């Protein structure tokens, strides 16, 4: 079975509900606000997948590096950067163990990729590696899902959405109502189904039928207090702000806002 991360094109299509340039606007706005030296010159995207954010940073003139464990994701990220005629260095490595031998003004991990860190040891190792790669005053911005998803009065174990890009449609189901979070390990096996229809050549060469991808993606739920504990254990990083969505200035969303649906933490090298 091909997993969703082994098919980067389908993954990117499924996640195209995001406005990546708008998110990068906000990320750079936060840098202006929280980084004494202001606009970063170098950026490292961790667990980057197709590296859409790294590509966008590169388009804006930053020296961008993208790191991911999955070889298919890395090959796709490099190919898409070349196709977009931007320079992104792509590194296949583990976000708990990497050692690139240099530091970055900004490090980002987007779309709850830290949910692939299954243990506290892994999370702490990851934070230590991030801290070791930050230049003085550099920021590490981590986007996670909001704890309300799992701890609210009506926990969300499954979400569904549809996207359309260039005549190709994807109907995405991430998690099924039967998926259960293990109360001891805080790990769930999320059943994922992506149904792609549209342009026959892209969807299913030769017959134009729908292509259906199914996968089971292990997900580790991290609470806000566990995140705080992991940061303290790792040392070398301090929390400078937390937000509930991508929005700056008048559009700032507090983590405690009832509309908040992300947990975005801005860490600075201590
Ligand atoms: C949900 S995808 C997110 C991709 C990207 N951050 C985005 O915003 O689209 C999670 C990614 O994490 C990668 N990943 C999982 N465990 C990893 C690890 N230990 N080190 C590096 N990458 C990892 C997967 O290969 C996958 O590409």
C-alpha cells in the first residue's frame, strides 16, 4: 500500500486548502515583531513534506532549506522547487537527529508535523536539535493542532474537506469516527482517505476514473502543558508568543480565543 506521504503530489493537493503565501506573510510579520534583527535571511523548514513554505520563502529571497524523512517527499520538494525556478536545499533526515552544521535565523514546522513525534524523548530531542540550529535571536515557529480538537466538549476525531486545483478535485477524509485516541499513549491511528477525480491523465492514466488513496497515519496528541514541559526539558528555547491561527496585527487570534483552531508557538533561542 502506498502511504499518503509516499504520494507527495496527492498530499499537496489534499492540503491545498491552505493559503501558503498568506501564511508566509504572517510568519514574516511575527519575525518582524519578535526577532530583534527583524527579517530573517535563512530559513529551515522541518518535516517539510512538499516544502511549500520553503519554496515561498525562497521566492521572497530567503536562503531556504527543507528537511524531511521521506525520500519521495524530498525528491518531490526538490523537483517542485526547480520547476518554480527557486533555490531550495533539500535534506533527507530525521527531525530528532539532524545536524546540518550551520544555524538559521528562522526554523518552522508546519501543519502539526510534530504529531509524528510519538514520545516525550523524541519531542525533547527534536527541540534540542532545533535550538542547536538557531542563530542568535533566531525563532522557531511550531504549528500544531489546537488542544480543543481532542480535549474540547466535542472532540474532533475526524475531519473532511474538498479541494480543487487546475480541474482536479480531491475529497479528503482525515480520521474516521471509529478512530480512538489511546488514553494512555495519546496516540491514534488516523484512517485517511483521499479520493481524486478530474483530469484523467493525472488521476488514473488511461481511464480517467477516480483514484482513491487509503492510509493509516499514526498521530500523537500533544497538550499545551506537555509542549511547555518539553520546552523546559530541552532547555535552550524560550516561549515568546502563542497564537490560535495565522493572523497578525488586528487579525491576531489568541490561543484562548473560542475561534482558535491552531496552536502556534513562537520560540526564541535562549
Ligand atoms: C503532515 S506532513 C506535513 C508536511 C509539511 N510540513 C506541510 O506543511 O505540508 C508530515 C511530514 O512529516 C514527515 N516526517 C514524519 N516524521 C519525521 C521525522 N522524524 N523527521 C522528519 N520528517 C518527518 C513526513 O514524511 C511528512 O512529510
